[in-house]
DNA sequence: ACCTGAACACCGTTCAAGT
DNA sequence: ACCTGAACACCGTTCAAGT
C-alpha cells in the first residue's frame, strides 16, 4: 500500500494536533484515541507514531496549547490602569470563566492519564511557571517591598487556591463560584498585606 | 465450570475492594483493571460485575473509602484546646501530609477516569460536604457572628484553596509546600476576619 | 444459583512488507 | 522514504453454558 506523500511530517504533526484537540473539546480526553485521530486525518495509526513518541507525548503537546490559550485569555483580562487587587480578581474570574467554557480542555491539564509515567519536560514546567509570573507581577505591584521569594510564595498560594476552587466548583457543580473566588482573592490580599514583613 | 460458593456476595465485594485498593496504592489507578483484581482474589472478571455495576462504580467506592480515611486523619489532627486558626493550619498540614504519604489514593479522588459519565450519587456528595463541615466548624468558632452562608462560602474558598495548593505541589513537585499552605491559611484568616460584615 | 470461559468491541504500540 | 495493515498484548463488559 502506502501512497505518495501528500503532506510533510510537520504538516501531519499539525493535523494530528488539531484533530486531537477537536476530539478532546467535543468528547473529552477519555474519548481520545490514536485510532480516532487517524480516522479523522485520513492516515493510519502508524503515522501518528512517526510524529509523536506516544499518546502521552501527544497529550503533553495538547496541554501546552491549552496553557498558551489560557495565558492569552488572562493577558486580555488585564486592564493596565486597574489596581493590582482588581487585576487579581479579574484574572481569577477570567480563569474561572475559561474553565467553565472550555471544560474538557481545561480538565485535561489535571488529568494524569498515562502522563504520570512521563517525566515532565522543562519547557512544560517553564510554561506553567509563566502563568504564575503573571500573578507574581501583580503582587509585586501591590506590595513593592515584598521580596522575590515572598511574591513567589504568595503567587503559589493564591493561584493554587484559585485553581483549587475552580476544580471543586467544576467537579461538584457548586454554584456561585465567582463570589467564592472573589472572597478568596480579596481576603488573601487583605491578610497578606498586613503580614509583618 | 463454576464451583461451590466459598464466599457470600458480600464477602466477594469486600475482597474486590481490598484487592483494588491495594493495586491503586501500590501501582496507581492507571494500573487498576478488572482482570488484575480478579487474578488477585482468585475469581474471574464476571464475578466483579455481580457485585459492582462497572469499574466506575467500583472506583467510586474506592474513593469513598479514601474520603473516610482522610476524615479520620483530619479528626485526629485536631487538638481541642487550640485556637481555630491553629486548628485550621493543623488540618491543612495534616491534609497535605496525607496527600504526600498516600499519593496514589489521594490522586484517585481527582481522577475522572470514566467516572465522568456517572452521575455523582448523593451519598458521595454528602461525604465530601462533611469534610467541608470540619472547616466550617472552625470558621464559626473563630467568627461566631458569621452567618451559615458566610462560613460555608469561606470554607469553600479556604479548603478549595488548600486542595489546589496540594495539587500543584504534588503535580509539579514544588518544595516547601507546608509554608505555602500556612501562608494561604494565615493570610486568608487575617483578611476574612477584617471583612466588613 | 453461582461462576466460568469465551467472546465482542475496543485500546496503545510495533514493524514487516508493500509502493 | 513513506505509509499501511496486521499483529501483539492489553482493556471493559456481557452472557451462554457448565456445575
């Protein structure tokens, strides 16, 4: 069989990613399979393994795309003139909205399906770190005298917290999560500010 | 084939749960399969489907056991005479320690593998709600004038937050999570207390 | 009645063999 | 060189047939 190559390997890679993303968005990560992707792009499974090491590798690349998407959404939620506190509330609510509107993609980020075996590569860690940098920036704007280490830890606490609320909100369809997230951010900021430093 | 029944259905159910739990603890949820359980208890897969609807149902029962275990651990972390704030810090750190020491079981709680299809039954929701009640209790002890609704929302924010930090701590092996959790709880409490009510 | 064994429709992954 | 098709070792789930 085989056929004259109609696509470069790089084109196939992009086709695989797009098809996989569509499946995740429409049916969730559990429905993602190499065979489903192959069917979608008109190749056979073997071709997928030419451009990705395995499914875990592919999923990691899907996650990266989603992280990019989230970073973009958060950037757009920032209004330059607003106070740091307002910005942090805005970022949190934008994140929550993203999680609700892109449920399957967002949830994929926290699903360890097979990925557990994989060592998280540095470029992925760097990317999640960049999301935290966004929070750190606002915290340092809010409390300029905070050290890098303090701002870093506070960002970890605050954003980790926001993420946790989103998670339980979505898993246990809790209502009125916007207010809960708002309460966390505002209480935390008020209390953090007052910490002896 | 078939053989004279050596165990009641209820005994088999317990054997299945115990074997499944062992597999999850030792190898993680990804390694759990009906065949592996069957092999372990000396029956065939068919027997599992006599006592559980499907794997999702079985996993839900495993989750319940873990939630019970966590509730017990948290109860033991409480020292009656301590201040509410100290209790909340103690609860959070006990939870974090549990998550680290029982990684596979704890992570199972947040894995939606197949379970997504299932509607979360009320008894499961009630059980998670009871964990939150533990937090709510301390919050009301701390600020007796808070309404039920306020204490509930604060518990949601605070415990959701603690959980989120545990999650990112464990996924991205962040170090020094104890201090980050401490910072969240202490800052939140300080800020919550000062909220106009 | 209880349990088995085999089947069905799926997986991820590999690789000899075709073009 | 590129791609296929079939294979291998797994899944979850069902159910006729044995005891």
